[in-house]
């Protein structure tokens, strides 16, 4: 007698579903194994630090052990809430904070803040002429100092270290003038609402004139070192008009 066998025909949809479940379980197990190998990731804050100036960059790092797997920069740290700090101070008490808003030109920040308060008080047209002249001189010295640092740091970054030495030599002379005038080299707090902390010391004008005569020579030397320097990748001039010497430094 012939043997009878039961044959089961499975639907294609059922077979496909079971196959996908098997693949999903395999992928899930592999992902779990990978997570076990990688471990838990840690989020760390690097900064706010100062790659260029204080407090302008924070980097949110995602760490897998000692390996950085993700880095998210946050550049929103330039504003420091000085307006909120000033709410609990008098106008004069806030002057030292203006030194730190841009510490490359603190005297200029002092003057800008004082001018704003004086306009609010309606006394900006009553300032003595001597006070205004001294303020302008201070602002110009601060501006030259800031530009010297910018030019010197740029030159050093592209390989012209000699220019950096030239510019910082002149900056030191400006700091000597600041120290003689204000008593401080860096954070001066020299301006006052309606005037200045003190008058010019004896001999300061002669020192300033001597510096101005010397710094012009330094500008010429720095210009010769930078203008048409190969490290700046400046293409050679082709026309007569473009061959004219164009100085990099303006004061």
C-alpha cells in the first residue's frame, strides 16, 4: 500500500514576514553587541576658551572613551551680560568694566562709554576743549595699538615673525605712554563722566611726539616686509596702474 504524506504549502507573505523577523533579530543583536563594545558616550564642555580672544568659543564634545565622536561649536559667548551687571552700579563704578569689553583698546572703550552717559545727561556739549583733545589722543593711541597687534599676529600666523617683533616693539612704547598717563598699562579706567581722571603729566606730550616719529619708521619697515611678500600669495601685477605700490598699513 502506498505511503501517504501530508504536504503543507505556506503562503509567500507568511514566509517573507518570518524572514524579516529573523533579519531584524540579527541586526538588533549586532547593534547590542556594538553598543557593548563602544560603551556609554560622555558629553563634555571644552571652554568657553580663548583661541583668539577671551571667552568666545565653547565646543560641546561627545566622547567615546578618549575618542571624540562629535564636536559642536558654540560661538555665542562674546556677550557677557555687562548691561545686567551695570544695573546695580553707578555710572562711574562701571567704567572699569569697559576696559575689558575690548582689552586691546581700553582707553577707546572708556571714552565711548563716557560719551554715551554724557549724552544721556545732556552735558556732552559742555566738556572742556582740553578734555576732548586728550580723549581723542587716547583713542588714537589705542587704535594704533590694536592695529599693531592685529597686523603682527596676522604676519606671525603666515610666517613673517619679524613683523610681529616690529609691531610689538611699538606697542610696548604705547603701553609706556599709557602707564605714564593713567598709572596702568592694560586696564586703564582713565576716563570719567564729564572729564578725565587726571591731566597730562609733565613731559608726556614730548614723549608722545617722540613715539610718533619712531612709529612711522616702523610702519615703513613693516610695509617693506609684507607688501608683495611671497608668503601672502599676491599675484604679480600686470598693468602699469596695478604696479603702483599699495601699502598694507594705514594710520
